[in-house]
C-alpha cells in the first residue's frame, strides 16, 4: 500500500551553491532512526519534499546512497514551495516522501560498462549522486567520463567537490562554461560541443544525459556521429507531478507515467512517446 | 448467492432500517436546488420515509464522490509555533462506519471496479471501498445517451454491486452478491424469490443488450502514435471550451491535485479532483506547458480513456454512462470520437 | 499578502470579542493620515490592522474577499480624496469599482457595514481617528463575522 | 413552407459559402447539428463545401464570440511568441452574432482582444434561445428523444409521448428580459432586423432578491451555489474570460481554495461575476452550460443593474467609448464613502 505520509526530517545544513543565490543545497537528516535505516534509494530517483502549509515538490536526490545518514537536495527557487523552502533555516522541520521513480540502471545496464555522464546546468544533481556512487563502486564500472557545463563559473554546482574529483585519475572530468570569464582557465564552450570533442567511442558504453531540452537536442548529433545508438543513452524526464506514485496522472506522457515508469528512460523509449514533456 | 423478492414497501422499510444506524445515500431526485450540507451535490442522505424510486438512467453526479471524496484530507498539521509538533504531518482521523449507496446504476458500480485499477495501492480509496456497500438498481431501459454495452458493461450487469435490485414484471428481485450485501440483510426476514422469479430475471438479463466490446476492442490494438496524430483532434479541440464538466461528472476520471490549506494555524493537506482539461494540470513552474494548447488537452482526455488506460490496465476507462455526452456544453460526444478513431487506419 | 496564516488565533479565547478590521490604506494619504493621528495622539480603537498599499486603486476585490475569508470582521479601504491621487486617477477608478463590490457583497447577504470605504488625506489625522471609530462601532454592532469565513475540518 | 429557422439556416449557409468562396474570410464560426435533441455544436468552417453543415435554431445558447480571438489567431500565419507581426492585412473571420454576442465582440474590441477590421459579423436578430433545462423540467422523469422546432412551438417527443408547447414559455430568462435582440454590429445581415424590445423592468429577478433580508439573501446564495462542482464551465463559456492565468489558478498568493468548500466556491462565483462587471452582456452562456443548473447569472445581472444605474452604461452598446470601469467621471457618485461627518450625524 502506498503511503502519502512524508517522513519528518530536519534541515541540518543549507549551502548556497550559485552566485545568483537561486540554488541551495539542503542537507536533511531523519528525525526517526528507523525511517533513516529503512530509506534505500538509487541514483536518479527523486523524492517529494514536503513543507506543511505550502505543498510538495518532486526533486531529484542529489546524494548518493553511499553517503549515509543524510539526504541532499539541490533546489532552484522557482515556485511557491521552493520559494518557501529557500526561506527556511537550519534546524527547521520539513518532510520527505520517497524514494520515487526508477533511477539509473546502476546494477543492470551500467554494470561493467564505460559510463559517460553529460550534465547541463542544475540538472547535474542526480548525476552527482550517480558519480559518487560509481566512484564508491569503481571496480564495477569501466572508464568514467563526466562532462558538466554551466553558464558561468559561478553557476557551477558542487564546486568544492568538482575540485576533489579533478584530482582523481580514475574519472575523466570535463567542466565547461558557456563564455570566457575572468579567473576561469578551464574549458569554454557549450556542452554539446565539448561532448563531441571528448566523448569516447560507444563500444560497451552507456551515456546518462540530463540538462535543458535544448542541450539534449544538440548533444545527440555529435554522439550519433561517432556511432552512439538511442538504446545506450539514458535521459531523465520531468513533468508536473502530484502523487509521485503513478496514481494522479499529472505527469503522463501518453500512456507513460514519468513518476512511476521513469523519470529515467532510454532515448529509444522517449522517442516512442508523444512529445508531451 | 441469495435472491429475494421485494415489494416497494419492503424495500422502503429495509432502506429506512439501514438509515437508522448507518449513513445511507441515494441520488437526489430531479434537479437539485440545494446540496445537503453533509452530502456531495447530486446525492442526498436517506432520512424519513419517502419512497425510494430512482429516475431512469444514471444519477446526475457519479458515485465516485463516495470513494474518492472531493476533497479528501490526506494529512493534518499545526503551524503554531508553540506546538512542538509544528510542521509535522499526521494521518487524519479515520472515518469509520459503513456508508450505503442505494440506487446507483450498473455503469457506476462498474466504474468503482475500473478506478480500483489505478487506486489498488491507494490507502484512501481502499479504506473508502472497504466501508462502502453498494445497492444498485439495474436498468430496464437504456437512455439515448447510454452505451454501457459497447464499453463492456450491461444495463442488467451486477459487477461491483453488493446487492442488485431488478424490476421484473412489476416485482423487485434483489440479488445479494457479496458478504457485505449479506450482512445488510442478515437480520431481515425477506421473502426468498421463487424459481419463476429467478427464471424471469435470467430471461430478462439474456434479452437485454449484452456487453459487446468486440468492435471497440479494435481500438486497443491500434498504433498509439497514429491515434495521437488523428485528424479528428483539430476540430474537437477547436470547439472544446476546456471546462471540466465532462471530467467532474465522469465516474472513471480519477485525476487529483494535492494542496495545503491553512486556517488560523491549523492545516491540512487535501487531494481534490483535477481535470486534464485545465492548463494548470500540466504546467511546469518554468512556464513550459507540455499540453499548452486546448486541442492537446482535449486529446489527452480521450486518449487516456480509450488508449493510455487500456494500454496500462486492460479495459477502457469509460463505462458508457453518457454523462459527458449530456453535460458537454459544446456537445462533444465520446461515441462520435470513438467512431472517428475507429476510422483511423 | 494576506495569507491565511496571518490571522492566527494567538489572541486569548476567553477575552470579550473585539472585532478585527483590516484597513487597506493608501501610502500617500490615508497611511500618512493614520501616522498623523498617532503623532497627534488622537485616540482611535485598536481594532484595525493596517495593510499599506500604494494606492486605493491597487486594492483588488481579491484582497478584500481574502481578508473576509480569513476571518476579518470588517474591512476599511481608504485612499486620497478624489483629485489628490498620487497617481492622478487611481482613486477615481477605485471609486467606480468599490460600490459595485460592496453592493454585490450585500446582494449575497454580507451585512452592510462590514466593508467600508473612505477618503483620508495626509493632513486629516483627526478625521482618520473618527472614521476608524465609526467603522469599528459599526462592525461591533454587527457582531463577529460568520459569513464567507473559511473553516477547515480536520477529519478525512 | 420552411420555418423561420430553416430560412435562416439556408441564408447562413449561402452567405457563409459566398464569404469563403470569394476569399473575404478564411473561416466562419457557426453551429452545426448536435448529437442530442436541443444541442448544437459550435463549429469553425473553413471551406465553402463545409458550409452545408451550418445550422440555426433556438438552442444556440453558447456565445460564439468566445471562439473569436482563438480562431482569428488560427488563421494567421504561424509565428513564434517573439516574431514580429506579419506585414499586410491578416485573414478575416466571419462569426454569427445575435444582439448580445455582437455586444461581446464590441467589448472584445474595446479590450483589444479582437481587431474589428478582421471580423465579419453575420448579424442575426435573436428570437430568444430556448433553455434546454426548462424543457427537461417540463418533462421531468421522461426521456426526450426528439425536439422539433416550429415557428412558435416546440414539438417534444419521447418513446411514448408527443407534446406541442409554446416556444416563448421555454425561452431562457436572460432572453425573455433582453431589450437588445438585434446585433449592434452587422456586416452581413441574416434574416430581418428586430426592433428593440420594451421591457418595463429587465432586472425584476434581481429586484426580488434585493427585496429580501440580509439573512434570506445569504440563505439564497449559499443554497444556490451549494451544488457547484467547480467544473468552471461558466467561466470557460464566457467570452469575457480570457486571462492567461485565472485568479483561481494563482498560487502566489492563492486567493481561492480549489476544492468543494462552500466558502471557496462562493468566492469563486463572486469574483468571477465581479470580473465581468461593466462587461457582461447577459448572454446567458454561463447559466446555460452549467451541468448543475446553477443560476449564477443573478450575480452578473445584479452588477449590470448597478453599472447601469451608477454609470449609465450597458456593456457593448457604445462601440466608440471606453468600458465603464476603465474610465471615470469627476462627479461619480460617492454616497458609499464613510465620512466623519456621517459618523457624527448617524451617531452610531
């Protein structure tokens, strides 16, 4: 039986991620120890963040299952609930309901393969979770390529971690910004361009792509050019959601319910659906 | 299964007996001038001794309001700073006690079964279902807007009912179909039906329009994208005004929205009926709307009923009650839509 | 703006009833008038809760009805005198709209006197105090508002 | 001998065909036959061949002006939200209009929703539209299978009955009290013009409610709107409602709750009606489309009465002048204003 009752959590830490202040990462800890232990998620899943008096919003889980004891959510301030969330302080109570959705195929299709992760903007959240998971289980996967772009250096999320990851030699990291910026000596250019330059050949590989629709649209041709097929590419869809459990129908794309059947789909699956996302 | 013979007086006293200690509801007679305070529009609580008769055809509003109330409290909480439980969501107090719905038609009873497919894991729907007993009247005549037979039901069908009452040649025959139904009649001394009654009922059932979905089932095997791209949507979308008259009166439309309401520090999270006809239904916070055009929303409703739902769960999400046909302000007739879709190759 | 949470029941339940009146005051005239009333020590009943608005023309029917719904016993909207509007004509448009709204509310059974309108200039501190007295007395005579107030039920 | 409606239907088809055939308009908004008795389908006809679908009868209760802005848009060359307006004149659209509908087109023009240069009004004098609900109430409990329309009577048939009833007795309340049945704009005349109707008191129903006590009016209001299911058919059938985001959908702040709470439902109807103040032409579409039979028109009618009494304006009757609530006069009545002088005088 579904439970619509969120788990009570406390905000343990709030970190402003970007220069415009619109993205904050919330570190949440469970109030109830049993619920903490029972919580199991896979990277790519999402949860409903619940604010009493405001409502619920579906947000991708930014922490890896390997980071035990807390959950991380990076939230853009956009609507009613996210605005209220951004005004909250550490120590305050809120709710989390989930984990919901399918997540990336870390134990199935991704196992033993080379992984290419392509992220644009703040869609990087669940991919951060994935990368950390992969690094924790490094021996289970082949070569890992992580391509991440933002508009400006100040709009890159998880900057401290990016520096840590750059030091590792078992991850091929490519961080790019759209335009030249003072103090930035890294890559400059849009994600699709960089992806075309650094993406490995498709043999025994899968790609996970999250970003604005326009980025996904332009990232595909360079990949296809070097032989990538739609079956190898995983995308994460988002739609307005209410229940998160496949009941209320809000997130439907044709017969598919993004919250239940997704949010992660192969590009082959997505192509079969009407364009209602 | 037990079968009884009832006179109008026996039926009336039976229903009145139930209403002594349980909540009993029946369709409101005629156009309702004013809804009762403790009852959804279109229905009324049985009280007093007015004889129970039900007009031909389905009730004005559907039975879903009893299983999927509008609104339904999902959680409650307080926002008072003095309360240590501030902001903690709690399960609401459970409504207990049986509710008996009298006088619903076979189409509505079947809708309860169909909605149970998406709601099979939903705690609220299941709780309502467990405390609801449905005493239905089968139909001797089909209205011009009825098409239950084409959607896999039948005017004399009993699917979903606990007790089915049929009018056969001036007498009423009650078929008690489930343990919940048996519980209702446990203490009553009813006249068992004669064999002749049972035969007459079987005869009537045999002669009435039978569930025949063979023609429509052809839709299920049609290609999704071809139906999606069918030419019929353009004209339909142009005349549709995107109100929710069809969805809210439809017994098998089950979408809901969730919202928080706070009054003087006390809050609740409710779910209430939503309609895919409304632009807000699919609107993203970014302003992007995957179904931003009227036509796309009209299409979604019919595609959901006739293609998406069957693809997911098997049967069509329509029981052929004809309420949408009657209530549509611009006369969009689902039977014509089906006809047009069947023509799509 | 007027979120439902604003009118919490922090007041003492056993104290005798005192009306809560929401006053939408234009910042240029009536709010300044209220200020002057305070500075000049003109006494007026403490029942009003002031919401400062840029112009009486800014006060929409949504705000007035929201306040009623949240449990306000009375509403006062006050702006500049006709001709004195900081935005030239905001109060003139308001003057056309307000009687329609108050008549409509009366038409559906909201007691006359729950929703009031006035013009108070920045120099009219005493007049402001008088108007608040009038409005408060009127609302007191009507008793607590019972109509169009949202209540929620905690059961499923 | 063809009936009045048959003649009108024929004329509509001929004129629509001519307009489409000679390229004057790209689309005609009219009605086609409905699938049930007493229904018609609003239809957009785009080819001369399709004009045979058009019909006219006493059940054309929806206001076709409602469709005008969207159909006008549909005949423009497709362009993105930021693309400039194309050069040269844009295609025109013809629309059938009775008195009230044409007044709505005037209001749409005043509010810049419609470019009057692009609209060809096919004016039909209204004989009053029949209320389907009134007919059904006459035959309560019996299913109506066909309704045939004669010039002054309706022939209603069911499985086992046939009755002839006077048409006017079943005409909608708003049409019975209407004083302007003839369109205020006519580019193509269909049928004969109608003269203004004399009505000693078009606001009689409003007066009756006003005559009640405050308690009685509250009781009337709560009871009348208690059956509302919040389907918004009244809002969506209204040609005045075109806001991209309706106030009921606002989230920051949220003005009105969305479930079936009596207060929220009441607020929705009050605010919806109020938003129509000075713009409503009493076309009755809201009331006609309500699946629950709520007389929400009483609220707009009350506002119409006040707007007429206070500002002397009937919506859509003066194409050249601004809408009553978008203008003002220096001597507008202000008896409703509380003054301290009044406080002293009343001595409350």
